C-alpha cells in the first residue's frame, strides 16, 4: 500500500524507529533513516534494502533547527519531498521538577519536543508546497496522560507532543494531510538503559537503569507492536493511537477519574 511513497523516520537507528522503518520497507515505501548515530542509521537502511526497499541514511540532530532544515532541503531536492514523516526520536529522563537541572530540561526538550516541532513544521510545509496528501506521525507516550512526581520532564514533553499533534491535525485538515499522535506504554526498546535519573549518583543511576530494563523486558512489549500501530495510523488517519494496556489505562484514568490519577502521581513509579 505504500509503493511510491517516501517516508522519513527519525530515531531510526534502533527500537521503534528501526522497527517502523523495516515495516514500511516491507510495504513498499522508500525510506530516509535518520538518527544521530550515523552507523545505526545506515544499519537500518541496509536492512531495509535487504527487504527490497530503496533507503538512505542521514545523520541528524533532531533538536537542531539548522540540521533539520538541511534534512528537509535534502529530501526536497533529492527525492522530491516526503509523503510520510515519523517523528520518533526521543530520550528518557526521570526525576522531579526540583531535581532536574536547567541543562537536563534543555537537553530533553530539544530532542523530545523541539525535534517533533522541527519535523512537523518543516515537512508539513513541504507537503503543502508539493500538494502532497501526506501523513505526519508524532510518537508521544502513555506518560502524556499520566502525571508523576518522578517523571516531570519526560511526561511534560510527551503531553506537549500530544497537544502539538492535535493542533497540527486541525491546521492541516484542509490540505488533506493527516496527523496522528502515537502513545505507547512500556516498550522494550533499550531506552531504559539510557534514561537519565536527575539528582542520582552514577552508581544509583546504573542500578535504576538495570531494574528498569528488566521490567521492560518482563513486560515483553516489542517495537514491532508499535510499528504495526504506526502503519495502521498512516492508512486510517486516527487522531490518537493508544498502544498497550498502560496507554489505555492512563488515558481512561485521566479522563474519567482525574482525582485518582493525581493520587497515583504522588507515587514514585521509577525503580
């Protein structure tokens, strides 16, 4: 169903990004695999080529407006523009508002929020200029609906991505460009091993990362499950796609039992 479509995937070097790129490759799309790790991006592109797809890799820091502009310019010049954009790149961070330093807030928001803003606005304009009836996927999280005293920065960034997607969907509807926010629960992507625990020592961080990674693996919810949801979203254009029991439960709790959601927020859910 995606024959002749060009899809740009950020954070394509591993996890949800890699699984999504390969799923789209199997459906006939041409891939632009974007990651800050050049080797990982090329690794995904190589796997996509093995599936018969045409694929390129690009090293890009999604938090940089200039780098994302160069990416959009390259896609427009070399490929004629993007039909599908998956703003997936993201990093993890745990800690309260008071524990998280300005530097840590800045780093997380540049990737998790600004990366999505850059990818959304640049490629949306490209689709409009090229009269393409495309689709933009913004990967948020179940954390968008679940306040927690120890996930302040991460939850804030993902809630912002959800609202950004809702606003952009309304703005682009007249151009026949779809926008979907994807909100997965706990996915075994390796993000737990890279999560920063604000205010914790290196020893404490290592211990927490190991425990979190074990929990994610025990949950056994794979990036392929999220890739399936992303493909369905591109084909069916829902405003919101909840993936996994955690996403459904946090969404329902926030809507129908907000006082209980606020009580749960007082519990430290990090390892």
